C-alpha cells in the first residue's frame, strides 16, 4: 500500500538502485500503533524533519517515501557512529511493533523481516549492510533489538 509522505518531510532525489547500499531498521516506539497510522501522520503533517521509506506492522506495509527519494530517518545533529551509512545511501524501515501494553508484537517483526529480505534482493544488499538505527546514531532504536541480540537474528 502507498500513502505518500508530505514532500516537506524528505528530500526529492532520483537515486539509482545502486545508490542504495544500506537498509536501516527502526521502530516507532509507539504503543499499539499501525503502519497506516504512521503513514497517515507523515502524509498529513509538514515540517516534521523526519520520515521513513516504509512503515510495517503485522498486517500491512506502507510505502511512504519512494526509495528513489531520500527519507530523513537516520540523520543526526551530533555524531555518526557508522562510518558510511547515511540517509542518502539507505532505506529506512519503521516497525510498528509494540502492543498497547508495550510488549513486542512478533508478527510485526516477522513481516518487517520479509520486507527487508525483498529489499535486500531488489537492491543487492547483503546482511552486513542491514543495520539498526542504533548502529548509525547510537539512538536506542529499535530498543528490543538493542536490548536483545536474539531479536536481531
């Protein structure tokens, strides 16, 4: 499904597939949210200075920013901890993974893993180039994937 992000929240570009070298996995951190809720929010609000290419939950995947354009998902006003991964050479995947009580919805993680595998094949990205937001900025996102290495596998 597609719900186009407000154009004020990302950079229009015309990236070639070969320009996309990383996939950055995030999570929204919002309890009980959905891919649609997030896609709608970014579509209907300007000036957020943030965006993601995809939002995924256990039921849906929403394309918000076309991968040829640059979503603002792993930038920092401070220090980068990853030597190469930046918004300009990556795709951002936001997982809506918390239930209303703050527990992890495994179905959302599984669905996101399916999407990441498809994107890896499409863009020729190996597993070493699939990173967490934490790996780029040290922002504790996705928290369950920072706190437990088993969640990452």
